[in-house]
């Protein structure tokens, strides 16, 4: 019972833990870039601070608001004077912020080599990933290669691109990526449609190099960005994607995984040709931003999607959206509305505000059946919903509540997902407890709770104790339980983590997801089901400033099945 009296904010879990299949590569890349180019908290805007995913939109507002009222920060620890900022949060963001300009040497060459394999090693079970970047003044060349486990070709996926950035104009040729808007029609991360965290979606990256291992993501062609009265981007892409072709010769679905390990997945490789031409125009006036983005797609063969009653989208597809944002002194408003296939209109809106004792986040969405965006979302029913996120910070206890509603209007069913959290720090003891209840059609279909207890002995050493339970309700109750102990040593040039945990679930439906640290560039949400135990050891060492080494050993024993994996990674920056 003592565990429930204390709470913590263990920030990696809060940001990255999810039950959805999401590519966090861009977010991880942001964090790696910020370590080399930290933000000056005395000059950074709300939008710039939003690049740090550990900060909520309310946190960024409070930093700027405190700076305007009390003058410039003298040191990063001055953030502790802001309501809602504790030692854990400040230590977490400290590698990404600074006071004053931090001089950083520009690296000319950056390389990453990663390999993972199962033990005992089976034929072709190894995974490989390489990323090379060459920078010459404003010119950059980026090359990515990747092979998933059990794929026959050593380099199943490879991509290369030229990137030019003179500080005002950007140009990309070859493989590149775009992250624009809140994700209704064009986002490399995802969209509010899928319920991703506010703070992640409010950070737009624009035109960027492509370094992801997601084979069917990104664009291949050319893109240009410049400013003349307005900021604009023009882009063209023509590439082949994995997908399913039906017996009539129509494209039925895209396969985002890129795994080519059996005859079925190989038969879907590079089956659909996608050609896109589009633009993004945005105008900023004072604290207000208005933008419009549109693009025309051409598919060969013609695309027929399962969410449409007409069941046919034809070869050509046009979509356009309008976005509005307003940055006030203590709040942020945003919205994105789009016209999709057959004039179907859908979109999202949101509001974030930092009041004296309350942080408030509110967002809503509506998408009609058949609303489809090839680089955004797909609605299989008339969908309406939203999320209300309220947090209160005090010296006694931090309290948070999140209510999510998802309504399928055509089926007249509503799902309510309620989460309640408490947070507290007492000396070296930090803890957090979460409670969750989910209802569908006025019947409870899921419940659960989490306890995370951190004992921070010194700045470099801490222990984590984790407990989670979950119950799924149908004709019978199916339950799952998970507990783990973790130890961490975190020095400037060495990071060591070790975890051991046990789990027991009645079925796959009662599975539990546990976020765990992984090799740099990877976000790992471990899925646990059955009855067994698991653990990992992670070690990261930086012997010299230009080289970083990473090693990870993990094993899962479930019922009579054992799965052991070892991986290594080396990063060079010269």
C-alpha cells in the first residue's frame, strides 16, 4: 500500500509507451540533434521549445511566461522555480537546453551501424541498419540501408538523398521526408486521429532528410522550400510501395512494415506505384499562423480502399487542408480541416492553456466514413471524439486526469477511456501511480493500474520498481500482471541499465506493453503475454567525444518458448 502513497514522472514512459505501432524515428532524431544543438531557454520561442517532447505545450508556455515576468534565466536549474517543474523533469531536459549560446563544432561526417540477432543464431536471423551522413557547408548527402530478420537480401531496403540548406532555402533530391501540419493529411509521425500525444504533434519539422527504417514511408523525388512574402514548399514524389492487389487487379491496401520474409510478403513488394505532387503555403502574422497544403496522388494500379462504400478511389486522388494556429501569452490554439475524396470533410482542433494552478489540454476530431489521406489517416466509420487532459501541480501532490471519447456515429457506439494519475516526490523517493478504466457501449471492457517507484540514490544512480495490472472484460474476465526491478547508472560517458521482470497473463487480449530502453534510434515497447519472465542489460559508452558504442542483451521466456537477442551499435561523428 505504501507504493500507492507516492508518485513519479518517469518521462520516457510517459512519452513513448504506447500500444500502437508508431514510428518514433523523427522524435528520437530530434532528441539526438538537440543534444548537439541545445536550445537557449532565454531566447527560444514556444514553438522551438516544443521540439523537446518531454515538455508539454503548457510547460513551454510557462517557460516563456516566467522569462517575460522575471527576466532571463541565470542557469538551467532556475526552471525549478516554475510551477510543475521538478528535479526529475529538469534533469531529463538538461541535455537539450542551455543558458546562452553553446558553441558546437559542426560535424562533417556522421555514421551509424547497428546489428541485432537472435541467440542461438539462425540463418539470416540478423538485422542490419546503417546511416551515413556527409556535410559539406550547406550540402548534405544521406544514405540509409536496412535488412530485417529473415529477409534474403543483405540490403533489402536502401535510400539516398541530397539535401541543401543555406538557412533560408532548402532543397532535397532523392529520398526525403516531410512533416507538416497536425497530421490530418501529411505527417511523418502520425496524427491526432490515432490519439498521439499533443506535444509530439505540435512540433513540425518541415522538409527534412529521410533516415527511417520504415521502408514505405517518406518521399522519393524532389522538394524545395523558400520564403517570399509567405513560406512555401513544393514537392514531387514517385516511388513504388508494398501493397495488396486483389483478383481484379485493384490496389487494396498499403503494407507499411516492409518485411519481406516469406512468399506472401515478397509477393506484395513494390506492387503499387505512388506519384504525388503537392505544395504547402504558410503565412505568419504576429502570433497567428495560417497554412494551406494540397497534393494530388496518382496510383497504378487504381486504388480501391476497404473503408469506402463505393469501394473505389480511382487512379487520381486530390486532398487539401487549411490549418490555423494562434500562440497567446498563456495558451495555444490549433486546428486543421481537410477536404478529402468525394468532398468528404474532416479535421481536428485543439486548445492548450497554462492557468495558475491548472494545465488544460483539449482536442476534438471528426472524420466521415471514407475520409482518406494516403499520407495521413483512413476512416472506416463516421468518427467523432476528443480528449480532455487536466493536470494540477502543487507541493503536496500532482494530480492528472485524461478522458478520451471515441464515437462511431454510424454504429452509435461510444468508447470512454479514463485515466487518473498522481505524482509525488519525498526526498530521494519519486513515484507515480496511474489508474485506467475504459467503457464501451456503457459496459466496462478494460481496467488497469500502474505503479512506478524510483529511488534516486545520487544523480547518477537510481532504482525503479514497476508494477502493472490489466483486466479485459467480455463474457469472462481475462487478467494480466507485470512486475519488474530496474537499476541504472547514468554518467556523462556511460549509461548502464538492467531490468528483470515477471509477467502472467490469461490470454493475448490481456497482454501488457512495457516500454524499455533500446539502442539509440529505436523505441521499444515490449509486448508481454503468457506466463514467464524477461530482462535486459543495456550499456552505452562514449570512449571519446566522436564515438559512441551501444550494446544490448535481452531475453524473454514465455511458457515453453525462449527468445534471446543481442545487438550492438556504433556511432561516429567527425
